[in-house]
């Protein structure tokens, strides 16, 4: 008679993987400026809201910003990912790109956000990819695609930020 397969309780737990370090194509003076403000590059520009929502920036440059957010904890009462959570993820990622485009001594302020929700997500992680559409002297616009674990588009967003001097 064969021995039963080990159960989860019998199998030693594997160590948890360390969070993925963000690949930030950011000038050191920008990182230093935000570090003085106590901003963690992993939640870059998401601030307290981004931290509470679990937003993680994985890659950032003026051209493209990638980040993730868990569905759990960001759901509306029916158990679906809240549309406002998708919008917050999109605005965070687009704002990071606009801030990096603006450069030192300038900042980005979101002035227009449009979100179209295509399907729901009930679990897992969603990923947002912000791609620059327009990068000018006083404004920057990003398209943000939010997808689920299977790569299906959940939400399409467009964000325009005004670029200001500090």
C-alpha cells in the first residue's frame, strides 16, 4: 500500500518571496527629493492612499510605468474590484510618469481622468501599465490599461496632468 501524499500541514512552508524591487529609470536627485519627503519608491506618488490600497510600482520611466494592486481589500460590497480602486491605480501610475517627465523642480497635478470599466475582477492582482501619449512642456497625457491575472483588460483609462514649477 502506497503512503498518502503529504498534506500542506506535513510539507514545510517555503520562504515568502521578497517583494520585487522597482526598476525605476529615475534621476538620483528625484529619488533623493522624494526620500526627504519620506516617500517609498515602491509606492512612489501613491502616498498613504497607495500604501493602504497595496499599490506597488514595479517599473517607472517618463515613457512607461507599471504597477500592481491586490483585488482583496479594494472591493465594493458585491465582492468586485471597485471602479474607484482601478481609477486610483491608473491615476497613481500616470502621475508617476508625468512627474518623471516634468523633472526636478516641477510637479504633476492630475486635471482629467477618464475610466471605462470593461469587466470585473474578484480576486488576485491587477496590473496597470501607463504609456505616454503626449509629453509636453505644460501637460502630459497617459493611457493606462488595467488587466487581471489572465491578462484580460479590466479598465481603460486616460489621465492628463498639468506640469507646474515648485
